[in-house]
């Protein structure tokens, strides 16, 4: 039986950058788990596939380990060695995806193979998704399949890198593209045109006012590094040359919302402010417009299920209050779609993720193996009705 490090070495060798396909990785994982007795279901989308892997009884609720197979690009980054060849040095395992999050996937695959040899009373599942890094895209085609099953899971365990600290929540994210339409004119006749960049700057000012309102109206959540919802402009493009009043401008902004905030209400506020910006110009420039397009959105997570948290604490060994994450995960989608609690806990640190010379420590990987071994022990004993799906 290959060990976690051997599996990780193979996973890293698949350059599964988002949108590039993960089929070879899926075939490798299938070849590992099916001979061990696992049941595998895939949902295909061109060169990509989600995997749903199960061991143990099929007619009782189980625990889901979940992770994404895609990684962020390495283009433009300076790596000391090939990012798709696992390299060990001073207790660290280097390679793209070691922390985010093939380290956890390797440990979870190893755990599935071990669990397949045990007389589980509560089943273990492993969900492997694609294209998570570009907005939790791939898992959306897996979730309806799971929602249609007669038996829902008890708990979803997302293995994103937390340094093996237990996280019970993360912010949601909504991304938008905004197009501003004015009227072109020669810059020597500036008042005859409507500058789309000026419309954009007025809109940015409105976003900053929305941000200030979000900070002022609620006590911050101390479990987060930034304990309030945020609004952020990331890109802006407009104008062709200095002597033309620009007719169009575009920008992209995002909302990262706490679970206690209503992102729909925040978006409605922003759209209302956009309408107010264009209103004074419409009579003279009827083509004036601010068009807001939603690019992507996924919900936040705020797990308070006592049974889920008790099990996660016992298995992870986490003492004290759970942390909450600034970055998003698929946990919010699992919780909202399936109506089951989700937690986040995995090896490595997001401080290493997305960077050149990304790594996970061998100690973190070994501790993750031990953590999942404790989970398997629990599943063999059976969680039973002491773990209800609903609070």
C-alpha cells in the first residue's frame, strides 16, 4: 500500500492548473481506490471530473472528506526547482499544491484505502473537485448529484490548509464586473462629453461609503483576521488616449461577506447608489449607464452544529475556540446545498499557498494521517443516532 508521501509525489506530478483538466489525476486515484474496494462515481465536464468515493455501508449517513484537485499557475513565479516534482528538504515537501491542497488529498486517499479494510459502521466518503481556485466552479456539478441521494452525509470535512487548526467558518465572496458608459468627445471640448472614468471614480467613492457603513453598523467578529465584511476594487480599465474623453470604462470589485451580513442587501445598496450616480446625467446623456454583472458567487460558512463541532474537536485534537478563515472554501456550498454542517481542517498553511516554493512540512502530513486514523476509528465504532443532521 503506497504511503501518503508516495501518493503526494504522484499527485504533484499532475500539473492540474485550473482550467487545464484533471483527467489523468482522476484515473490515477481511481486505480488506487477501486481495487481496495471503494465505490467511485464521477461527474464529467470536458477534460475535468469530480470524484465521489465511498467505503463502508451505503444506507447510513457518513462523513465526507473533501478537497480540490486543481492548483494555481506557476507562470511568472521563480521556483528553485521544478514545481511539479516533489522535493524534500529539511523536513519540508516542496511542490505546487503541497499545501493547497494535495497534501490533504494524499492523506485522504491513503485513509480511504485503510478504511476500506475496516468494518466501518459509519461510511467514509471522499469528494475530489476541480477548478476550485477560480471560484468553486467544479463542485457545483457534483452537489446536485449528492443532494438527490436518499441519504445525506452527517458532516463535510474540508481539508484546506489551516495548520490543522479547526475552522468553523469562512466568508462568502461575490465578484462583479462593472461597465460605465459615457459619451466620447475631443478633450479640447471636454464638457461636450461624459467621462466614463469619472463615472467609475464616483462609483468607487460609493463603494468606499458602503465599506464604511459595513464597518460602522456591526461589532466585528473577533474570530476573523478582518472581522467585518469587505468591499474591494481589484481592476480598472478605461480610455484609449489622452486627447479623447473616454466613452467606456470597466472595473471589477468583490464583496467578502460575513455570514451575519446579507450579501443580497449589500449588492442592492450598491446598485441603488449606481442608479443615483447616473440619474443627474440621463437627460443630457441618455446613453449614460452603469451596468453591474455578477461574475461568480459562493456563500460563506458559519457552522454551529454541536455534534459536528464535538466530533471535529475530538478527531482534530483542536483545543479552544475554532478559528474562521478569510479565504473561501467549498464548505459553504456543501452546507447550503446539502443542509449538513461543514468544518475546515487540513495540513499546511495558506501563507505558503499560491507562492513559489510552496511546501507542507512532513510533520503536518504525519499529523494529518494520524487525525484521519482517529476518524476511521470513530467510523468503525459507528456514530449512530447520537449525531443528528439537524440541531
